[in-house]
């Protein structure tokens, strides 16, 4: 008996319907790799051979890797599984309060799907959620005990009874949620450690993150939890779900907009915070043409505790275009004497707009470092415990995640070699938001394409490019192979005294001369005064 027969026709249809809902959700629709992975493991679990899915079989069947591939070097199966676990958690968090006949799960340590049914009577252990990836499925005898009862009249009575119980449980849950709605604490299953420490669990820091105009929670690509819209007064909400937003891997944050004259009164503990305001201009299509990009059509003022922070602010001019994510960062922000951070948005021309608010506690006088792992779709932690965010703030170029790491781990670099297994390449730029100050910018490179051990040919002189910062050249005719002394060797270039431009951005432009420009990591830290 295969998994499809064990489930039964009704349950099979329920699983496939839930799979379609999940694949069309905001969490999955932007990642074809995660969609294909989830579809593969669900259908294979339902109708595949009676062995638990293995990393090697998935690598060969789904990702077309050779049968003898090295699982220590080819990590795409583990990376994708971690991403899928995070996206499933994100999907069901956003669906909090919605009744699902069945929930699809990817248990930690397993590559086989799990199915969690809405009531006890319909729970089917296919496969057992606690089994590790290298353990076989339950024996046929155990699976037979989980078959659906065949007596129709008895089954109808059970369905009526459990329907009543389900309604009572749901009503109790809603009442409990209503009484505690000011302290939403969603729980996300914590995945088992992967070969690379990709952050997929919810952070425990006391930060406040709000998606303006949203009624649900959201986990971004770097594993940070964003809560629903709260603490506001005034304005109205517009949602544009189909808009394409550039310079972000989390466009859903920017598709919600509060507009008009409005205010946020955010309760905070007495401390010092870093404030991030997120914008994207998605509503000026009537003003954008071949001759005009829409600057000057929307102007507004932003104040914090009565002090102006942005005056005559124009999102299109600040982001250098419409439908581009724009982030402004402010340092040394504290609540007013009444314990609230009062943010006011006042229209000057057209209406003020806002998409997101992030308030993060910091040590007084300091700025959070900004670390980007180029080309990587989730957060990552290095051997020093430093967090690297998922690739963000880029425009143009291509993301590349290698199945074979060009930099080999060693005694001096036991874990951080993984940083060089991904990159952004092509002709591209990063607009990195920072508060006013002086910064040290470190760019991390390794030649992983041109050379005898990799897919490219040539080596010396095969890849040459320039790097500019806010229009000033940092590197000219830069050849990673030449500067590092060969392929597969890590190379850092650090630049001091960098200041943001008038829009609060450090803009790094990578311009190819021969071959394509590339970068593996970007590390921005404030310099001591």
C-alpha cells in the first residue's frame, strides 16, 4: 500500500487542495525553487516508494545533480529545505485564525512531508513527524491501523460529533485571542540545525516591526517577524498586491500603504532606538511617462515627537524611481515623556504615504552594522556569531548560489568559507540605507568562475570591473584573480571615511569592463568618532 492509498481519496484531494493554496500564497509565489521542492516532497510522500526521502535522491531527481555528488559540497537540498520550513511557518502565521482541514509540514530533520489534520479523528501519521531523514516510514501494519473506518453510518456520526467539537474549540480560541490581542506571540516550529546556520527562527529581541495596513504577520527573508498594523490614527489603507517592487526580496511589505494625514503612537520602554521607515511609490502611474518619472507629485513631512525628520519628502526622488523600495534610517530615537514614540505624517502635495516601521533598541550613540550576503536568500551567521542579512537593496545583476563552494574550509576558516558559495554578478548596484555618520565599508570577493578548477576559462584578466561608491571610484580595473593570487581565495577590500549621500544611502555600483562584475559580501560598520 502506498501513501496515496493510506490517505484515501478524500484526504488525497484535501492535501492537494491545501498544496495549491500554499503554492499560491505570498510566501511561495516568488520562489520557483521552493515551490518545486514542496510539490516534489508532498507528491512523493503521498504516492512514492515506501522509503523516507533522502537528500541524495532529492538532489538527483529534483536538482539534476550527479548520482555520486558530494553532499558536503552540494548543499542546495538542505538550503532549500530550510527555506521551505520558514515559508511554511510564514504562510500559517499569516493564516492565523483560518481553519485548514489539513496543514502541510516539513518536520525538522526530515525531507518527507507531514500532514496535520484539523481534528483528532482525521490525524494521519504520514509520515511520522518525529522521524529523522534517514529512517524508513512506519511498517504496513502500523499504517493499516491508521486507515479510515469503512462503516459509512459510523463515520457520519463521528463527523457530526467532531464538527461540533471543532466549532467549540474554535470559539474558545477566538475568545482567548480577543482577551490577549494586545500581546500577539505567534509560535513558529524551530528547525533542526542545518549544515550551514541559516536563521529561520523568530528573533527574541524587543524590536517593533509593523507592516502598515496589514492585518497579518510576516517573516521576511532574513527571518525577522513583522507584526500587523497597530498604534495608528487617521489615514486610509491601499493594497496593491500585484505591484512589482525593486531592491527587495520582500515586496509584500511595500504593497501595503497608509496614505493621508496620520499618526503612529508606539509604546516603548525608556531606551535609545534606531528607527527605520519604509516607503515605495506605487500610486503615481498617471504621472509617469517617457518624459517624467513622477518626481514632485507627492510631497509630505515626517516628524518624531514633534521634531521634523523629513521635510518636503519625495519618495520617487529619494528612491530614484517609482516601484522601488526606499528605506530611511534615523539614530538616537527615544520615546517621549509619556512613553510613546509619536510619528506624524503630514501631506504637503497629494498625500503622505508609509509602508513599514521598524524600531530597534541599540546602545546609545551606536548604529547597527549592516551585513549583506550577496545572492543568498536568507540570513546567515558567521563563526564570530555575526548575523548576515539575506541579499537586499540591490538593483540589477543575478543571484548565484553554488552547489560547489569555490573556497575550501580550513583550520583558519572553518565556517566562513560558506560566505563565498553565493554571489551577485552582472552590472548592478546596492543602495544601502544608513543614518548620518562615517562608515567603514568592506567588500568580500572570491573568484569562483574563471579558473581551471571552475567552469570558466582563462583566469588572469578574464574578469575586470570597476566599483563606485556614491559616484566616486573605489576600485578601477579590478581583477579578483590577479589581486587574490588565484581562484578560490578570499579577498577583502576595506574603505574608510564613507559618508551616505543626501538620501541617506551608501550606493555601491559594480560596472563590468571584461566579463561580469561580482561580489560575495558587503559589511558596513560605523567608524568610531
